[in-house]
C-alpha cells in the first residue's frame, strides 16, 4: 500500500461530483430575497400608517378648496400635508395626512395653487424613478443574500461551496503513519490495554497468521476508564504504531441540528474508510451518539437514526476488510446494548487508574524532557499520588517545572515536585490572609487533632506534613498523609481508623475549646460518605449485616451511590450511619483526652513554626511514649513502701 497517498477525492461541485449545488444556492437566495422584500415592505407600510393619517384624494381636494392646507410635500405618487388645525397644535402632537396623487395630475400646477393659498410647499418634487430604484434595490438585496448564503454554506459545509453540501460530510481527521507523534513508548501504566491493542495492530499487519487458524479480527474495541486515564492517548498511540490510515472523530460530531445529517456522516465515514482499508476508525466519547434508545420520544429522533446507521455500518463490513472500530467512553452503563453485543464492539478494554509501578513509569515518561536534580526520587512522588491518573501526573510535573523557573533554578528538585503535588490538591498559599490569634489556635488544634489520632492509631497512614497556612482551595490548614505501600483492600477497622482521623479535628475543638467550627465541614462530609459506604455497600454494619441496599452509578466518573430500597430500610441505613459516626467521634475524643498534654505540646509548637513534618510529629509522640513507662515505674517504686 502507498502510505504517501493523498486523501481520497471528495464529491463536490469542483471535484468531479454533481454540480447542482450552486443552482440550489441561487433558488434559495431568491426565495430569501423575496421574503425579505415582503417583510421590509410590510414594515415600511406599518411605519407610514403609524406616522400619518391616510385620507382620500377627495378629502384633500375639499381641504384645499376650503384653504385649510398649512404645509404640503408633493411626491411623485402622493401628497403629504398638514392642515391648519393640526399646525396650531404643539409640534409633539401634530400628525400629518397623506393621500395618493393621480398620475395624470400636474404636480407643478398643484404646487402653485397651494402656494397661492398661503401654504408652505416643498418644491423638491421627486421624479417618478420608482422602477429604477426598485430594480436596484432588488439587485443589491439579491446580491447580498447570495454572498451571505455562500459564506454560510462554506463555513458550515467545510468549504464545499454548497448550502447543504458539507453537512453530510464526515468531520473525521485522518492520520497517516506516525503523524500523531505518539507511540506506545509514550503511554505508561496501561500494559494490559496496550497488549490488547497490540494484538489488533498485529492482526492488521499480519492477518494470515490469524486466518490460518480460523480466528476472526474483532470488529470493535471499547476503551473504558475514568477521565484522564489516557484513552485518547492510547488511540493516538495506535495511530502511531499501526502504519495504516487512522480516522479520528468525536461522537458529538455526528449529531446535528438537521435530521438525517448524523446518519449521512456515519455513511460517509465508513465509505471513506472502506476505500483505504485496512484502517482504524476511532470514535471518542461515543456515549454522545451511542446512548441507549427508549420509546419515550418515539423512534425517529436524530440520535436514534444516527445510532441505527452506526450499527448497520459496523455489521456491513467483513472482518477480512481490515476495518477496526475503536471507541472511548467513561459512561459504559448508558450505552445501547445493541452496540456492545458480540460482532460489534466485541472487546472491552479497561483503562484503569495506574498502580504504584504504573505511576512511576508515567512520571518517568513525563519527566523525560525535564531537567531533574540529583535529589529527585520519583518513587516517593508515585507513593504520594495514590489514585492519580496520567493527566494528574502530567500536570504535577509541569507545575514543578514552572515553580523551578519562578525560583530562578535550571533544575527541578524534589521539593518542587512535592510542593506541586500539594498545590494540585490544596492550591497555592494565600499570603494575604490574616487570622486572629483565636482562629489560629483553633486551626492548629484542629490539624494536630487529625495528625495525633493518625499517629496513635495502628492501622492509619503515616502523617507527612501538618500546616496551618491558608491555601487557595479554601482550607485554612491541612494534614497530609502519605501511604507507605499501595493497598487494594481495606478492612473495616482500617476504615474506622480513617473515620476517627477525619473526625479528630472536630474532636480536638470539643476537647480543648468546647466549641464547634465550620472548619470541619469537609471532614464530616468525607466521614459520612465513608460510613454510608460501609453500611450500604460493603456490608460492614451490625444493624443491616450483609445487606447492600445501595448501587453505584457512573463508576468511572464520580462513582456516586444511591439507595435502591424501601423507606424503612433507608431509615435503618441512616440510623446505622449515625451510630457509626457517633462511635468513631467519641473514640477520637477519648484518645485526645487521654493524650491532652501531647496535644497541647504539639499544637503550641505548630503555632510557632506554622508547618511541621511527619518526623517532627513522631518525635513528640515517641518521646511521650518513652516517658510514660518511666513515670509508671517511678510511681510503682513510690507506692511499694507505703504498702509495706
């Protein structure tokens, strides 16, 4: 196959196709012009009627004979006049009259007669050139309409020159060979997805290897994953690796305001693909056109026609032609079942959030062109960014490079990466926010409450940083925890520990100050969501047992759950959630009350430094734990003689 060939010729007025489109433009322009003239004439007539009182020629003659004409303007087809009665009124209340002028009447004689009566007459009599003016006005209007119509057609039709010539054309971008500039070397953390796509590419290059054993090429593959995981990047990498024509289009490009245009674009896309097969068609955000059909609005909507045409086109080509359809979505649950059945999009490729090794590989890809200092440890950054997707990591690296430039350095160091990670999750520092002494103490005890509960619990993640510096995200301070290892399962005790840590800030406020502040709102929301999942999804409730009355929707978007149960069960769920939250809150208060001296000591230290590390926190905790056994032994030694 000649990979340097140009795109196949398009049918159009200047490309060997049917040349009827300009004629259609002329007729459409004429119709629009006639309609415009009719509308303008109607408006002009309405304006005249509102400005003047229409009278008959006999009325005018009678007023003239009685000498009642004060002012008159004689035109080629009418006379506009003002009676002496109207002229006596204030100017704002005067209203002139007009009447038609017979064509046989001598305008000059009429003017002389009115002047003889003392009337003021406008002698700038307009000649009867209405025919010429009408022709000129129509010509100008039709020419202007024709130009506007062609400009509109070219803009909407992609330069095809016809009013409707470009609407039905496919908007797919065609990539040849490695024009996308992306290959599988640029995609990290998605080894399973790359393996599945690599098999499709290999089939396109060596089909005989598969046909000899009787295997058929999958017609379609669906890339499913959360936003930012790299679905579109994988598709571009396929274009770079395939060495076959690659058609890329968005699902929203099929849907138009004109009925039938979406189906026409689908037909055109597959027609062009068949000419250059083997090739790959990629439809991004296919849920825009592949949403499940229903009967609420009938079966003739533009959306359903487009989907039906897409299904027919996928069924219409043989696997031996070498046309493969790739599609990407983050809402697979709303796709039409007919689109996902075997023989259409046979294979579902999950593009999941990368694990620790995947994040490390992704960071290596994004830092290839970044100049790094010797102290950079990408593994620690990968550990700190649990749950991040490829787009998050790319943004983190870019923010670190920008910070290094702002600081006047030519290398990105570890601090840049860590600060950029904090900027992504909490925003930048607000240097102009000034807290009162009481507010600052509340924030300090609140954050130390989180950190101290986490430090004293067995199943919590280590604390890496505590700060009471306000940030642009709205947080007046935050406590950062960094996991030592990546976990994919959590026990109920680990989840309860996380809830106690979240509620530790409110517990510290209650223990020390006896108040409740708005600073714990986000903590309470997260703790409530965690408790609700434990009760309604994970089967960790003593009241409901193994029952799971909730279901998850939009797994790859927000992952929100909703209750699918009776009102009685819903009330039991709310009661169980409340009990779980109250229990964890009381346990956090008890833990902080027992360690009140340690809470005060760390909070006072934080008030002075404003930001402390996890190592500094653990130094206080370890010193306190070391001091407790010594105090216990001393008390025991003092009590022994008394007992003796």
